[in-house]
């Protein structure tokens, strides 16, 4: 009887799997038919207008998006080439109109795994962006921000030998776009601190790279062509102060107006507190959080601030939000995306295997892996407010602040070979903005759904 039941169950599974494969095959065939129709329509327009007519731009744009969405990257490459050629012939070699197509062209190279061609075109776009004859406008800012994100994508996805170069070029472009934004936007425009904060995140990522052993950290510490490099401690200190200056400038952006924006300045103090947590400075973090809380209390936001800080948040926050309204909305959206009922349950996916302690600073991979492909471990832990906890690991004394303590493995599905000691140590090195009630850090219990990097 058991054999018959098992055989019947196996038969049902095989039939279900067969139907699933048929559905997938039918879907692929339907996609191909749609793309074939679009291509036929494109050829009809070319015969009517000519291959390099400006009226071809919109259909080329739409068709390239469809191809990329369906991972037809080689075909999309030729379509984007045609669109860029049309713009250069009709508007000139330096036209800003080509920038969005160049960005997509570079991303398409990366999707194909061709970082060699991507870097070559990124260098060309970098030169186009920084031309002295350029008009300063929103398109220039947007393109620069996109190029920065591709460089950060390259840190995780390109060859290790090129990681430090991507870091430095992202930083250089961030400094450039910060100056452009301040020139282009009206004084007090809230987009300015959001751009300034991009440098803060990059300084932290560089600090993580510097702390780790490896070629990237060494390259970031080099100060001459002869191979000399400053110490890890000095490099981290330099990056700490660089980020601190940027955060102080963000706070002053709100404070030094004719009519100071105390709410924005208070939020700036909270980000300053986060920075001190990331560099394990509990007293400085406590002062910054307290100053932020006091400013919000002074402007009558005591109820909203306790709502904002009622749950811990994983650091670094990848975006800057200069008001309680936008910050609360962003936190709620993140909770909805993760499908969590409470922010004391965290989802973390490694940026890459080379940066196991860092969440991706950008959302660069739109392709979703099936649940059966995800490698994960679930842990429970405690956060002890801003208490500094010391422990030795491989001959180094660590002094972590607002990091997971009392770590316990609850469940896991990891099939690859993993150094569990190194994995758990990576989790202990994560940092969180603590739960704050009336400005005081609290102890909380939490769980972490930890996903291994795909590579």
C-alpha cells in the first residue's frame, strides 16, 4: 500500500512538472512571437522613413527595452547602436540626448558579462560628461548618477583587479555631480543632500575593502607608483573623516539657511550617529542621536520621532531622507518589499562573496532567482543598544557597537562549501541603528534571513 501511495505521489509530481514545463515553453514561444512582430513593425518603419531617420528613435527605444527585459542582450546591442548613431548624425557627437542610450548600452555589455567593452565605453561617457562645453542640466546629473551606480556594480561584478579603479572613479564622479547639482539646483533643493550622501556610502564601502585582506584594499591604500601604502588604520581613519565631513555638510545644509530647517538637520544628526556606529564609536553615536532627538522635540515632532526610531535599521542606510515623512515612507516600503511584519526581522543579501558583510548599495540585478536557487541561513540574535562588545577573532581585537550578539542558527539551506566560522563572524560585524525611545538606545531581539551572494 505504501509503495502504491508513493508511486501515485511521484506520478502526480511528474505530471505537475511536465505541465509546468509546457506552460514555460508556451510563454517563451509567445514572447518570441511578440518580439518577431515588433521587429517586423520596425523594418516597416525603416522602409518608410529610412534607417537613420529621427522618427525611428522612439520605436528603437521601446524595442531595445523589450529585448533587454527578455534577456536578448545581443539583439538589443544592435538596436541601441542604431539609436545612438541616429542621435549623433542628427544632433552631433556630443549631444546629451544620447546619454540614456549610452547608459543602457553599457548596462547591456555588463548583462552580457563583457566588462572589457563596458569599461571602454564608461571611460568615453565619463569624458563626454565632463566636457567643459556641456550645458549643466538635469540630464547631465541623471547620467552621472547612473554611471556612478554602474561603477559600484563593477566593484562587485568585474574582475578583482579592477575593483579599486571602479571605487575611485565612482568617488570622482560623485564629487563632480555634487558640484554640478549645487550649480544646477536652487539653494535648499532637497536633492542636493541626497547626492552628497552617495559619497558617504562609498566611503564606508571603501573602508570595508580596506579592512579586508586583498588586492582591492591594498590598491585603495596605495599612495605612489612604487607600491608604498599607508596602514589599514590610517586609511580607515582618513575615510572616516571624509564621510564625517560630508555628513556634517549635509547637516549644515539644513542649519545654515535663512530659515533653518530643524527637522532636516535633526535627521542629519541621526545619520551622523549611524556613521559613528559603523566605526564603533558609541559615545559619539549617543551624542548625535540625542542631538537629533532634541531638535525634533523642539519642533514638536516627539511622537513622530519615536515612531521613526521604534525599530532598529540595518546600516548603512543606502539613501538619505531629509524629513520624517519620507524616511518613514521609505522604511515602510522596505518592510513591504521584504514581506516582513516587523523591522526586527531583517533580510540581508551579500553584495558579493568578496564583500560578505555588505549589502548592495544599488539595486543593479533586476533578474530574480527562484526560491529553490537561494542559499540562506536564518539566525536569531540580540542588539544591546550602543553597548560596545569586545571579542578576539583570528588575532584581532574587535570592538563592535550595535552589532549582533548571542547569535544562534535557526535554520539553513546552504549546499555549497561554506566557512561557517567566517560566515558567523561576518554577521557579527553587521551594524544597526539601535531602537531609540526618547533618544535612549534599547536592547531588542531580532532574526536575520541571510542570503549568500550569487557568486
